[in-house]
C-alpha cells in the first residue's frame, strides 16, 4: 500500500479543553453498532455536543467560529480508555488532519498514526498558550512540522514530541504497516512453526 | 543479566525490525468480537487477502448481545446485523466462532481463559483494551485497534514498540472484605490513569501470589485503566492447575512439555525493571470511585477530596467530575443513594465473583426500587452458577439474572442507565456516558460492595452491612 508522506499539517484549530478525554467521550459505544466506519464523523463527541433531548450544547466542534478547523487541540492523556479505532476514525472522518494534546493514551496514539492522523504532544505551558491563542483568534493558522517536531501558530513557536517510529512512518508514508508486515510473511511462517497454538483435543 | 517475562516473550515472538523502527511481533493467539472486527474483515476483502493462520483466531459475540433475548433476529436491527456479519466472516475465513448456540459464548476475556486458549508465555491480541486480562496467566496481551486486527488476521503479526516494565509488588495480607478489585483501584488511584503509559505492569509479591487466577484476572484487566497497555502475573502452580484439563489446554505428554516451557518464561530473580512500586495490602480498604475516571477513587470511609487538596494536574478533572457526578467535596460516598446495581463485566463476572457475593446475598433482598442486574461473564459461568444454585440466590434476592455478555458495562445493548441514575457497578470504567446514558453516573467497586449497595439501596461498607454473616 503506497501512502503519501505526511511531513506537515497546516490548518485552523479547535480547542476541546479538558484532561483525560476518553474514547467513550470521543465516540459513545451506542454509535458503534455498525459494520463499517462510514458516517462515524457525525457522532464525534456526540453526547457532549447534544443534550439528551437533542439540543445543541454549543460544543466547540459546533461553534461557527471554529468552522473548518482541521487540528484538534486538547489536554492531557487524550484518547484514554477503550481501544476502539472508531475514535480516531470519527475524528478523521469529521475532517481533522492532526491532534495536538498534552499527551496521548497509547492505543489511541497507535490507531491514529495508522490512519495518518499525527498526534503531537506539547508541554502544558505551550498547550495553554496555544489554546488561549486559538480561543482568542480562531482564524490563526497552526502548522505542525512532523520532521522538525515543531508547531507554529501566529506568534507562537514551540517544540512537540512524537514517538520516533510514528514520525518515521509518517515521513516515509509507511504509517500503515500492512505492506511491510506482508512483505515478511515467509519469515513469519517460519517463526509460526516454533510458536505453539491453542488447539482443541 | 536476567530478563523479565515481558522481555522473554517479546524476544521469542519478534519477527524482526520494521523500516519505521518498530518491531514486527508475532501474535500467538488472536481473539475477536463483533464490534471491532467487521471493518477489519472488510479491509481484508478490499485488499484481496486471506486470514494467514485461521486456527490462531477465535471469535465470540459479547458487546451487543441482548442479555434478555437470545433468539434472532434481535430487536435491535443493528445488533442483529453485527452478529450475522461476524458469523459470516468466521465462516468465510475459517475462524472458530463461539456462537450463542455453542454454549461457550461470553465476554471474550472470560471465554479465552475458560477454554484454556489463554496460555502462559504467549502473545495475545484482541480489538479490545481489556485484553490485558489475559496477562493473569503470564501471557503478554495487547488491546489493539481495528487496523491492527486486520494486520493480525492477514499476517498473524503487528507493528509495535517494546514497552518498559514496571514491577508492582503487593505485600502483606488483605483485610476482610478487601478484594482484588480494591487492590487495582488503589493502584490506579495511586499511580494515576496515565501513570502506566509506555509500561507493561508486572504484578507480583506475596499478596498477588496468594490470589486465585480469577482474582489475578481482575487486576490485570484494569491495567489499561492505569494507562498500561499490558499487565501480567508470572505463571505458577496455580496457573497450571487452572489450565489443566480445559478444552484447549495441551494434553498428555504435550502438557508436561508445555508446563516445562511455561516455567521458563517467569521473570528472572535478577531481572532489571524500568521502575518498581511497592504497595502494602494491609493499607488497602474497600475502594469506590466518586468521579469520571477510574483513578478518582477513595476508601469507603474517606471523604470525597476537594480539588484544592489534589495535585495541580488533577484539579481541573476533579472539578469537572464533581460537577458531573453532582457530588460535593467533603461528602462521603457511604450513604449515597443508588438507583441501579450492575454485577457483571470482564472485570468481575466470573464464578468466584458470584460465589463470594452469593455468600452475603443469601437470604437478603434487594432494597425496594433498586434495579439490580446480574450478568454472568460467559455461558460457562452461567452454567456453573446454575449447578451451584448461585443464580437462585441472586434471583430470590431480587436480582434480574441475565444471559452472558458485556451488558451495562458499556451500554451497547439494551442494558443502559436512564437519565442521571447512579449505578453501583462491578465494571471497569466510570467515564461520562459509559453505561449508555449521557448523564448516567457510575460508581466502580468490588462485586461484594455492589451487593451491599443493592441490599441497602445506598453505597455501603460491605464489612459493616454483612458484619454478622
């Protein structure tokens, strides 16, 4: 599978404030009763965007001032909880190209990278400054440089971190590992012969 | 220099290093369910690929199954489509499916061990974060996303970077009424919900060694709630005894060979750990969560902390939690009225959970107005509970005794909270909206504490409620 390298993401940001935003919050389990990922973007943050009666809560995602944003900005430990890939799928299908947060839960991070959705980690201080800048002027363009591991936004310029394998994968267009895994199938078959498997007797 | 179990298992299953620097890791056993696998099979079809080693994948249906209706079509047409899709995928690709009529259906993390599929020294993957449960057997088990489910189906491998290993030693004797659930809630509260990021947790020490395999599963299950992608306990005689004679365990001469191999994967005495934490069992008391993440817990006799008392990094989340839960700092949880009691989930719906709770529930009644449901983790658990008369104790007490599934742990099936109901729950997550109602409130606790809450209608210290039992 040949994918385009992702060296840089530029776009407007939206701030979804808060720490420990879990994948149930990103997409509640009730909306995963499906057999494809199609249309999941609609359910992104569903339960916090609408009241139980279906009225809008004016969540940032629906706030007209953030319309067209492609970079999601949030707090610490973003994407914790369930391993559901439905979460990054919903984020990507809602039009987002990258996430900047104070940290990411591991499974979410891996799932996102595989989809080509870079997840850059910023320090609390830089994140706070970025959040207040975007809240003040949502038209500010945010650029994530995947190669230099750097973010610029208006007057702000700060370093971010990204796991090396994810950075390498994004830069080389190999963030979805399937082709590389398939290429080694002969070696896998050889190893499989030495690894016992559970069999009914 | 010695190695940990994690390192030994990792090295043995490593196929090689991929161009991005990550490891291509062989997956000995792959478990799948209806929610996170259909898209993976869809991708296989799109790519024209087969399942590389179909005999290494096992399927069951758990998240969406109704627990009060077992005939198809299910009332929920979406759920019905999902079970049918899984059935078709398993049939098309030659995967063993523990379907409802098999008598072996249940929550994937309960079925694997019960069938003897979960074995020491192996790597296990499943599209579910609670896959860490299988670590109780000395397996290295990872929750994965759907694209990785595709990778494992197509190649029996996945791309992963090695984890660091944190040794979590628990010493001493647990007090009466304190259970494995309290140990893990206490560990998460202490180390934080993201304290385990980048680590596998090795649970060890005399207290852990003293636990049954089912109790060890409760602890490993919630590793992910502490941010650790995997958690494990070194296998010992108890592990082998649990596995002996199970349908998928090795038999005859192969059993002896397997046990000899399993003994070799135990962490070496001189293994080097990236971090070590020590806990005293005697300091742990029954623990209940008051907030919206599993780290926001307190001992039953403690007061809910005020955000100002907490480290600065935890304050915003605590404020948000108090607002959502409609609790006040300084209040105690004991005495807080509940509306629902949920006894189930991959954390606590095994035979020993029901057996222990039934000892206290026998002859008592669920308080008026409380909706109490008990959901065995598997058809196997259900069958044994029936043979032992445990289901009868729950029914006579006023619990609704259901069929096996994930149920109200995540409310994907019709078992959901309504409005802002408060639920005393033996499950693993208290996230906003987790139990099916966006405003529903979940209090995590041990199964015996759930039963104490059910019979008193409020959060209660089981040690006091059942003092004379």
